[in-house]
């Protein structure tokens, strides 16, 4: 089968054996696989530089897949033919979601949303679970105020929608042209990117917000918008600021969670979460997809079709 690997500076399409599902696993015939910024780092071979993986000759590419179960290992509660989505969270696997087949622990798999294409479904797992788990860690709930930087992006959009569904009030930071989008997603307040974030946010929320999820990596500029003792969530290794003023500063990395993923799917089916596909590419055009993602400015996700 064909699969994408990285680690030597650019993604490569290679032929590898079709994997076999072991106990507690399923094999998915991949219909679509999301492309994320993290894939660029994996392809470039910089994971070891950030201390999140060992230095290997190559790594499988792709963290999220949508497709059909075609093999079920002992103890896995799925059936051949089930349409599913999955988050392949481990970094050092030789083959991952951007392949014709992928083997995944059943604990990382949920039924795919009904009424949506495989390309749309493939945009769900990584960014929605990153947002969900970040909001959990920040204690976001009814009446709380949350600052989301990069609010128009892939993670940011989910953060705004999920926080609003939890009853929080959201301040969104994004490009000036994205105000209509982030307000439609549920943001109550808007701050254009490039302004003095802390001053602008504190003018809207006196005393500062309860928490920030810093998807745009603003660092100290975003931390200064948080009240004393509030929460700061970073999403990338090595970028979290010092925990000034008693703030709770943590870095949240995504993890597989079938129950959370199933709940996200339920919200998608109910029309409560927005799926955004910017474009699709075949596996052999992965370099074009990576270049387009690296250029920035996308409002939606790129998806690979095996």
C-alpha cells in the first residue's frame, strides 16, 4: 500500500506492507486524512529538537483519518464496514493516517458523523480534541471568560464554538477580515490581530479574562490579558511563558479519547460545530498541500485523499 512518511525535510510517498489489526485494534481503509501544521514539523524532522519524540530516520505522517473499518482485532467493539473517524496520536509510528490503510487502537476511534463527506469528517479529530481538552484544563464553563488567539484557525474555530456551547463568553483575536466569521462561531467580543492585546481585552473584560488558549502563540502578550490566578494554555512545545501573577500556565497536547470524539461527532451531526474544508489533494500532491499550509491564511482544512 502507499503511505506518507517524513523526517528528512520533506514528505515522501512510499510503498509499505498493509498493516494487520492486533488485539483491541481496528484497521481502517482510509478515505480521507487531515493535514495539520504538526505534519510540517514531522516531515521536517524537527520533533526531536522539541523533545517530543526520539530522533528517528522516518515517521509516519497524519494524525486523523476518516474511512471504513475493514479488519477488527480481538476485543475491539467495531464491525467491518463501520464508517469511522480516528485520532492517531502517537508520534513515532512508522505508518499513520496519511496512508491507504491505518491500524488504530479502538480507544481512539468513533463513528463518523452521518450526512458528511469523508473529507469533512477527517477535519474533526485532532483540532476538536485539542480544543476540548484545552477547555477542560482551563476550567472553561458557564459565565467564565475565555480569550482565544488565532480564533479563525482550525483549532481556534473549535475553541470558540465549544467554549460558547459550555456557556463561556469568548474574546476572539483574529485578522481584521475574520470578525464576521468568529462572531458567527460564537465570539462575543473581537480584537483585531496586531493590536495591543492585553489593553484591548482588558477594556472589554475589566480585570482580565479567566483563561486564554493561545492558538496563535502570542505568549506574554496574551498572558497579560489574563486575570491574576487565571489559566494560560499553550498548544506548542517550548512556547509557554513564565507563570506570572499566579497564573496556571500549562501546555496541552492532544490525546486520543473515543468518548470525547464521539461527543464531538454528536455535536457535528446536531449542527452545533462547523466543519471547514479548504481543499483536497491526492497523496502524491502532499508537497503542494504542505506548501499551501505553510504559506498561511487558510480558513479551513486541507485534506488528503488516498
